């Protein structure tokens, strides 16, 4: 029997379940500032935990870990560090900070394969051991982590989550079906290890370092992306801010500055999401969306929804139907399909030692089209909108058009924006042909050049521009503080 061991963290399991190709060879230098901030915070906490100097000295020393960043990111980190000190009482117990983990294993094809749930700090005294998992974001501990901890922990061990988002240190809870969760993960690993690693693009691409190399977002001009290129991904939603405010675009895409909390999710947002979901399930591969009985079918699908949501979705769907009624030979075949491409430009690259130098940047533009199909035989992209018609929607149409021209290799693409709302109910049609290919490329190349020259350590470098768009910005207070 082979002695070889394979180890997968629970994070890796999640990454490959999103897309099995995301861990394949070949990637770009893609700084993930939120991860870098997390690492520096962890370094500071470790130093503080083991430093026996007086408290103010220990804090000052630990905060030196933040000096690489600009003032805003330092403030974010100091705040998180202070939250940790508020919820955890430092004591004299001995500490292991070498990523302690709990593992569970299974033999797959004669190899022992481990799945490991990692924590950050192991605090030991004579009678007990405490483990602490550090979390700064909104997502809590995964069910797989919980299941592994539940199955492996022994008496006198306690596992905590230091949840800095909610300012609490609480015991990691249990799940009802740990064996099932673990079995599912091993079944999934079995498939992965057997070589099934097709790319599955989606929103998770924004966390991947392979956008410019995996083939889903081809490089314009066919240039080979190299490992020392910097990788950047700009989503179509964030791209819409590009003409209004560079700071907003940069904070969302490159710096992942935490968004300010809103007390509620707007009902318009909830209705918009539901309208998209139900319209997609009604229209994909439906050759007769106008035939009798279709609205009853939608009503049946909506049966478990709140009455107000149900009525609004039905109304908007009827508006959508009336907009597509006159379209000849409409075929909808896909929904939520990722379209995109990559531009290579000169720019600033941050290497693994955090040194900045002039090099090449591969900027991927991607969007998930609401609906895809053909209109009179021509490739078609449909974007559904429940809000007002905005000038920014033009760049979205261009992104889809260029992505579809590249992906289909055909010489024309139609992009429809369908506005299902009481005021503007209408359709905006844009047609793009190969004749526009070069000018489209040039437009995205210019955006890529600008973004590729932003220094990843300095979130205050991109310029802010105040205007009516600030009312919809997620960083209003943070922005005012750092003007
Ligand atoms: S960019 Fe997306 S599709 Fe490509 S490997 Fe990464 S996660 Fe998969
Ligand atoms: S508040 Fe206004 S100026 Fe500031 S980042 Fe947002 S959009 Fe830009």
C-alpha cells in the first residue's frame, strides 16, 4: 500500500467544488488584498499573544505588521485587531500558532486522503485545550469544518470562533449529520482525483488566480499569459461605475474594502432577484412562452413566495413577455452564462515578496449574462433590468458583445436590455458586428491600462469623484473620512 498522503483543507474543498479547474497549474500573480490583510492581522494577533511586554508595547509592536498598507487599510486592520483583544482575554497559557488542524482521512485508490479543518490558535493549559478560528468576514464556519471538528475532538478540547464581524467569541456549534457531510466531501474528492476537472465559471472566478489562463476568458490577440503577470478581474457590475468614480471601482474590485452595513435589503432588490430567477426558469428552452397556461405555470412556481413578491414577479414577467412578443425566431437556451475576455497591458505588478515593479497585467472582464440564445439565428444576449435605464448599461452591452463575438466566433451579436418596470418598460437593442471588434477592444484596453496601474497596497490612490451616484455607494462614510 502506498505511503503517499494527500491533504485538502476545507477551504480547498470549497474552492474545487466551485470549480475543479481552479487549482490546476498555471496562474497569475493576483493579489487578494482581503487575504493579505487577513494574514497581516493574524501575524499581529500571534505577536501580541506571545509578547510578554506591557500591553501598550505589545500592541504597538504587533501593529507594525500593518505598516505596508495605506491609512485606510491600516485603520481597518487596527479596528479588527482591537475587536479581537476585546473578545479574547490574553493569559499565560502556552500557545501553538502553527495552524493546528483536525483531520479525517479515507483511502482513495490506495492513497490516504485527508480533509483538514484548520484553526489559528491552540491554547493549552494543564487540563484543557482551546482552539480558536479567526473570522473577519460575514460567512461563519462551514458545515464541513463543524463536522470534522465534531467527529475528531476529544474530551477537554473546546473549539471557538473569534467572529470579528459580530464581536463575539463563541463555541463552534455542531451539525446534525456530520457523517453525511464528510462522506459527500470524500465522494466529491474521489471524482476530483479521478481527473474530472472541467472549468465551471461563475461568480467564484473573482476569487481565482487563473482567469487569464484557464481558457474561459480568452486573451484578446491570443497572447500567452505568463505566471509573472499580474491578474485582475473586473466584473460587469463593478465596471458600470468606471465613469462615475474610480475610487468606488477600485475599492470594490481590487481592494475589497468592507462595504458599509445597510439595515435592510431593499424590497426592490429582493423582487429584482426573484424576477430574474423565475424569468430564467420560465424562458430557458421554452419555445412557446406566450402560449395559454404559461402564466398559471408561473403562479404555481411562485406558490411558496410571499404574496407581494409573487404579485410583483408576475407583473414584471408579463411586462417582459409583452416586450419579447414581437421578436422573430427567439430562442433562449442558457441562463447565468459567464462571458468575458482578457486584455494584456503594461502596468504595475506586485510579486510574492510584495515588491512592486513595472510589468504586464492581465485584466479579465467578465459578466454573467441573464439569458443567452439566438434571435433570428444571430447570437443573442439578454440582460433583464427592473430599475431605470442608465447610460452605464452601454458598457455592459459592449462587454457581453465582445465576449460573445469571441466565444461564438460569429460576425454579429445582438444585446437586448429589457426594462421591466412601470415607468420605462421597453427594450434597448444594440447590434455589434466584427467591424466594431477593434474599437471595442481599444475601449477595454484603456480601462485595463488604468486599473493595471493602481498600486495594490494603496487604496487611496484611485481618485474619488463626488456626484449623485454617491447616494448608491457602499462606502459613503468611509469615503468622506478619507477625502
Ligand atoms: S477562472 Fe473561473 S472557470 Fe477559470 S479556473 Fe478559475 S474559477 Fe474556474
Ligand atoms: S461615496 Fe462617492 S466619491 Fe466616494 S467612493 Fe462612493 S461614489 Fe466615489
